[in-house]
């Protein structure tokens, strides 16, 4: 059994409610932080923990906090990113739905560390029922003196609001989120300036993911040093993984960073192996934006080392033979999965979600979708595959925000590792048209037919 930090108390009946949460040690970290620690001491503990942001990029959280401009005299803000729209990722929802006070407790301590008096949780519009859960929990926190004026008699004031988005993936990008929170269209901003200098209402702002902020109470109760003892190298602590696809036990799991991908995928405690014991074909380890891995790079790196559930090991080999831990959306595909259809499906999503500010993303995602539709439906040409490659390479790195990269990487990896499947679609249009569209021929048959 791995160590649990976030999900330790998740199965206690009634833990969603304040009384039960409090009886089980809830809010003791707020007491400790506000009564016996300074904001800088809290930031130091978070730095020592080695905790890296869990929203996808893995940026060290303590370092981000230390960038916040406290000298300008302007009000500061914490904004918790609960937009969670990446296909394959559903772990923040799980935390907020089942143990909302953990996030509120983390948000209070983090706001105190940033010397912020007005903070927000920005939640995606599709999570309306979770919004209601958070609203209720925040009311309970106010009623019990954890929010509002003069918290615990320390003189510290904090107001915390939940703000509901209108259902746009791009609003998960921190500067688009800030624009949306200000009541504007959610278009990403140019950086610099970074939010830590000029964020919400041009005031210093830290944006952190739900899982990142929910980890703070444990760090305060147990110390950053204890947290850093869990995990491997620069991948410290635990991570929530949303596991889905062709596995026996889909769900949200908390793992100690550093376990092998093999153990996570095949042990009964986690994914439980392949559904119906069919062969494994591919893995998207970190949400739809990260490169898909073919079976031969899933359990071993190109150097023959065990592939680990860490930021470093999953990225080993770059985007040629590696991928990324991303937001921990672990999507498993068996031998029947059609990679072309999967890529078209992801691309359709990115095209729909592109904010349209940057031409490469706005136009490129649209063209990629069209071409993938053609190939997927038996109307593509061999030149289309090269054209697709060309378009993704012109989007990658050429947009204001990483949504463009997120749209380009899955296409590049699918062509790189599964080009035969694209060619099969082009050369055997009749077979493609007459099949169940979600199902692919086994790769051996595809290879045989292509000979
Ligand atoms: C298109 C796009 C969507 C994103 N969606 C989310 C999201 O839903 N949740 C999230 O925490 N971060 C998301 N991010 C990353 C945020 O911009 C930001 O890096 C993150 O919230 C920082 O928190 P962290 O340091 O705790 O990971 C997204 C980024 C991009 C480019």
C-alpha cells in the first residue's frame, strides 16, 4: 500500500461535512500556520517539500510563491485553478466532491503565505454540482471562523469566493482564467508580465491547481522535509492519477511518485491490468495533450530502464520516445483502439476550444481536424499524412499559450508511432468505411496488408 496524503480520509463517512472533517484533524494546519508561523516560513516549508504544481507543467510551487511581488503595496491574490477540462483528467473533481474542506484549508494557508486577503476558486461551468458543494463548505468555514475577519483572533482577514466559468478549456490556462475572472472573454495574455507580478486586476496573483493547494495542509502538519522524503529525485510526494480506458479498474488513485508504470497499470491495487485481458497497444500518461506512447515505450525507456511514474522518467526520450506526466490523465488503449480516430477526436476538441487569437492555432487546428476526418473516413491521401505533420509542426511553439502545443503534440506522436495505421486508412478505404469506427484491425494485420 502506498502512502496517502490527499485521499487518506476520503472514505470516512460524512467527511464532506465540516463537523466530520474537523473531528478528523481538519483545520489544525490552519491553526498551526496562522498562530505559529510567518508567511515566509510557510513558503520555505513548501519550497523544502519540492512540491511541483499538479496542473500539468510541474513548476515548483514554493518558487512560484516566492516570485509574488509583496513590495508593490498592491493587494495580492491566490486563485485556485479548478477548471479541469483536459480530456482524461478528473482528479480535482474527485477531491472537491468528496473532501472540499481540504482545498479550503489549503487555500487559507496559501493565501496567508502570500499575504492575500481576497482569493478565488475558479471552477469549470460543467462542474455545477461541485460548485454547490464548495459553496456549502465555504459557508461552513465562514460560520466557524476560518474565513472572514480576524481569523482565530490573529488579525488576518480572508475572503474566499468560488467563481464558475462558462465552459471553455482555454480558461484553464492561467492568464485566460484571470481574464475570465475579471469578466472578460477568456483570451490568454502575453507573458511577461507573469501573474505573480501582474495578475488579477493587474495585482500580484498566484494561480495553483486544486491538487497542489490541497497538499499544503499536510506539508504544514508534517513539514516540507517529510514530504520530500516521499517520491524519487525531483518528483517528490504523491500524485493523483485519473486512470481510464481499457483497464479493469478505472478511477482516481493516489500514488507515491516513483512507482513503475508496470506496477501502476498491472497491480490489483491500481488499474488491475487490461480489461478482458486483451493486449496493450498504447498509453497517454498525462492527459490528452501529452504524446501517446506505443507499447514498446510504455514500461521501458529507450535506454532499457524501467519507466517510472515520475516527471523525469515519463519525459525520458523527449517527445520522440517519451511523453509527460502532465496532469496525470492516464488513458490506456488495447489492440482494438483506432489511433486515427482517437487523434481526430482529440483534435476536434482542440479546434473547438481554440480561443482563436493566434492564427497557427485557430487555422491549424481546423485544418488538422478536416484532414484527420478525411483520413479517418477513408477519403484521405498519402500526401495528407505529410500535410498533417507539416501543420502540427507549424503550430508547435508558435502561439501565445500552450493550447497550440497541446493540439500539435498528440498529432505528432500519433504519426510518429502509428504512421502505418494512417497509411492503412488511406490505402484500404473500403475496409475503413465498413468497420465499427472505434475499432482498429490488430497492428500485425495492418502491417501485413501494407506490405
Ligand atoms: C489550455 C490550457 C488549459 C489548462 N487547464 C488547466 C486546468 O484545467 N487546471 C490546472 O490546474 N491547470 C491548467 N493549465 C495550467 C495552468 O495554466 C497553470 O499552469 C496551472 O494552473 C498552475 O498551477 P500549478 O502550478 O499548481 O500546476 C492549463 C494550461 C493550458 C495551456
